[in-house]
DNA sequence: CAGAACATGTAAATCGTTACATGATTTC
DNA sequence: GAAATCATGTAACGATTTACATGTTCTG
C-alpha cells in the first residue's frame, strides 16, 4: 500500500511519465521501498481510476505515445492524509535472524558462508545509502533538486534535514547488520 | 517460504500437534517470523502433501481428534538443505523510513506523533526480544528446553550461543530504531 | 454449567514476484 | 542499420492478511 504514497510523493513535485517516474523511483524512493516496473505501471492505472492522478496522453514521434501523470487535489490530499495517519507497521519477518537462531544445525562452513553473504548483502545496501546521502549533500539527486526548486527558501533546510535523517537511519541499520554478522563469524570461529 | 523452515525447525525437536506447534511458534520463532494460525494450519497440510512431515490422527476424548506431526527424513533433509543454501534476501520495503524522508510535508505535530509511535512500536519489540534473551539464559523457553534435552552435551553450548546471537541482533536493531526516532524528535524540535 | 483452552480450519482479497511480451524512437 | 533507451505493460503464481467459522473438552 505504501507504493501508492511513494509514487504520489514523487509526482507531487511535478508531472512525470510512467517511464520517467519509474526511473526516478529506482534512483530515490526505490531504495526504501522496492517495487518492480511490473507493479508500478498497473498501480498508476489504479491510482488514475481512483482519481488520485490524471494521465495525459501525449504523442511521441509518429506513432508512439506516453502518459504524463499529474497529481490531482484528491491525490495531494490522500498523500497528506497518509502522512498524518498512524503508520501501519508490518510484522517482523526476518529470514536472516531466523536462520541465525539455528546455526548449530549446520556445518561451520555453511554458517560461515551465510554470515559472509549477510555482510556482502548489507555492504551493498550500505553503499546505496551512503551514496544517496552524498547525493543529498551535493544536491545531485535529480528528484531532490526538482523538489527544492519548488520549495520555498525557508523550507529547503527542513527538506534536506529530513531526507538526511531518513537515510542516516538506513546507514546505521546496515552498519549494525554488518557488525552483527562479524561478531557471528567470531562466534563460529570460537565454537568450532 | 521461510515459514516452512520455521515450522520444520520446531518439529525437528519432536512431534507436535498443529495446535501445540502454533503455540510454541508464537512463543519462539514467531518473534522472528510472524505468521497467523490461518497460515500455519494450511502450510502444515501442504508440507504433509510434499512428504516433509506426516500427520498422525489421534483420538481425543469421545469425538475430538488432533493430528500429531512428525518430520520425515525428507523433511529433515529439506531443513538442512535450506540451512546450507544461500538465503534469499527480501528487497527493502520500509514504510517508516519512507515516511521519514518526507516529514517536511506534514505538520510538526504529525511528525512528532509518527516518531513517538515508532518508539512505542520498537519498545514493544524490544521487550519481546529482551524477554526471550532472558528466557534463553534461564532455559525457561519450553522449545529450547526440549531442544537441549535431545542435544548431546557438547552441542548445548553452541545451541545456546547461536540463539543468543540471533536475539542479540534483534535487540540491537530495536535499540537503534529507538535511538534514531529520538534523534528525529530532536530534529523536529530544532526545525519548528 | 460456564468459560477457558483445545483443535482446526475456509474464503476472499490484496500484495508482490517472476517471467514473459512488444514495439517505437533516438543515436551512433 | 544496430544498439540503446524509451515506453508500457500482461499472466500466472505464490505469499499474506483479514475476517469469518465451528465444534470439543477440560476445569472450577
């Protein structure tokens, strides 16, 4: 359900085609809420049916077309309502910690490989997020730049501060996962 | 898909009825991998069809029945294979950090309420997990006690160490989320 | 004999993943 | 004219949620 609001957040800055939206999505909000293209396009159609956005069909070359999506007042309000409503938390469902609780059932090699992979996985996420933090600081992120362009001077600082805040949390999370996995590797070494 | 292996992990310790399994589940692995009863019972049936477990129908009083489930060799092997296989990581999908990235679009009050709720949420998870850690140390958790009873002396230390390791990671995660939200509250105070 | 605990689900809807599918236009 | 990029999906399946549904047996 959050996909809808992630998309609205992007479109509120200014109209985008499905394709451009999808690209911006993967470069910004997609780091926090993954969705494949095959979910984005249908969701846009659904949002259009609900009147949250309107799609304006545009010609492109001889035969091609593309739809530019604009947020409607209803869509804007839906986003603001979501922001003001209590967040629906998902239940914990954490395969890595599930497996960690049963590491004694497998070989030290397999346990080692699992934690190594955990480090690889989170190192990759960490790189994404530190990269995004750097782009926030340099105002290199295209969505952020567009957003700041339509933001009154006095609100720019807040916009940047909250973006930083969000990504800092993710960076800390990744660092903690890596530190945890390293401790696990030490534990395996001691136990075997 | 991990639900299957969470259930196998419990059943490998010894046979349980669906009902007992469901209770043990919510008191142990359920803290790491949530599933409602309405998912557990059908999954058990599916696992039985796949030959991973066998259900033995038992009379209970005059008319009642219950199914005791045993892990088959195939089920045991499936669990060990899963433990040895690379873990399938889920894509990031984090509504709290998504919302955090857009806190400037709402009122300071709503932003404040959101982070307060985040603290409440993670404080509750934290309590679950520190409680579980305490039960691990006291060997009060019934599943752990049963598991240790069928574990050779020399492996008990490892079993406990890995359980601790898994829950320590979760405790740190919860503490980090709380610390992050507190920093967010400071930020809101400074920004408004 | 009432209430708690035992015992086991089904149905409908939504969400998300994976694989597949197609064609147009711009750029070198 | 080939490759990259633009542009937009569908179909099938599996996972998850939510709500509903029902009856039995033990304990005080």
